[in-house]
C-alpha cells in the first residue's frame, strides 16, 4: 500500500521477488539540483556501519551517473522527468543491475517544497519500479543533511550553490526551512543571487546610478564581452540560474582585490545565509532553550566552497551563526549528497 508520513511519500507493495539478477538487490540515491543531477547505486543487503569514524569508507558505491537539472521549476516538467528517468537507468546499467533489482529509492530534488510536488514526481517514477519498491520523494536538503550525518536526519543543513536553503530536522521528525523559494523571492545568499547583484552593480555603474566597480572588467573579461551594454543581450539570451551563478568566482576575486561593491555583495550574502540557519535553529530549538546546546550544521554547495586567500564564505557564515548559537558543530560531508540520499533509502529499507 502507499503510505504518507512526516512529509515523505513512500510506495511499498507485496513481497520482494526471489529471482532477481542481483543477489540482495540494490538501493538508489539521487541528488537533483538546479545545476546537475547525480544518482548512485549501492547494495541493499550489505551491512553499513554508520556510527564510527570509518563510516564513509564502509559504503560501497556500485555506480554513479550524472545528468542535467531535474528541478522542474527551472527546466519544466518534461525535461525534469526525462532527466530523472535517464540518470537512474544509467546508474543501474553501470552497476550491471536492473529496475527489478531495486529495493528502495530516495529522490532528493530541489524544488520539492510541498506534498503536491512529491505527488507530482511520484506519478512520474512510480511505474518504473516493481510494486514492492519503497520510493521516497524529498527536497534535496535531505540528501545534503544525510551526507554529513551518514543518513541520520537531525540538525541543520545549509545548501548554497546555484540556489540556497536552510533545512532543519529534529529527532522526533519535525522539520523547518528558511529560504529556498528561488531567486525571485529573495534567495540572495545563493550563487544566482550573488551573481545577479554583481551584474546589476555593473549596469548601475555604467549608467552612473552606482559606484564604479572592478566587477565590470572582471566579469566582462570572463564572458568575453567588450562593454556593459552587451551584458543585457548575454543575460536574457539564456537567463538560466546556473549560467548566472557561474559568475560567483569572479565576484569573490573582485572582493579579494579590494572592490567595495563586490565585498558588500558577499557580506550581504553571508548575512542572508546565516540568518536562514538561525531562523531554522530557533524554530526547532536545535540549540536548546539556553541557545548553547550542540547540534550539527552540515554545509554543502559551491558558494560555501568558493574560498580564496582572503574570502571564505563558509567560514564567515559559521562565525555569524556562532555569535548567537555557540553550540553549532560545522560538518563538511565526506560523501556526496547522492550517497546521503542512498543512505536515507537504505535506512528505510532496513527499518533503521
């Protein structure tokens, strides 16, 4: 029967068939972002130690497949569905396995913000798998969280890549989120938000509405353009989020060269990201009533790793959050989010 619990959608029917080509079956974990989608395949029956320091080394990844964006808010339903199907089948093929060998799946996809999103994606993939397969549809924050805590959903995760979101989980199953509503609705801590503000600053400087900035020369050089006027055509020729967000390294480099405008953009983004973590932590009381209790803060995404000699966005976010919540325990995952998604599915399959 189909079950719904704690925001999860699962499908579980009948008994596992005994004549699978792969002994014990396999688990699929998928991390679907705005930039790319990754799917990994791990054995379903192998014991995984998730509690000691060697947990990451105990996970045997049979295969890994990659594809483009699977956020249907960004690329549309048809393209997103095609990407999900293609990448899962490719992962199984690389593992010399098949759909009939799958025991559980966790699809953690950006843009899954409401039960209606979960239902929509479930409709796309339900008929791909045998009826016994357990299917979990989650926001990509679940995969990111699990990649840092080895499958245990407790604490807060901050994702800052093309988009951004802070997502928190309590041990009794409560959840809360902040940001993640997309660039139009104010995700200014995201890669898109940072780069879009930089492009805006260039146009303002060119018009005489804002201060001059070395962002102009640095970004025009990266794009191979001669004049800020050309930015208009470049931007609207393909305003995809990932294409804009790819300019973040140029913004960081400009700030490191002493540019006030670029530096302010990054400092504003740090405050946005830190405020998102604080909001989630406070709503779920992850820090306890004294605001000092320890809790994990998993940090994932290219923006948090866009760190050069002087500017370390991730480090600045930690510093800002620590001022209010000194108990945070920052974690840089040892496995990628797709493996985190696989661990969530593995736990569900084994009843952990």
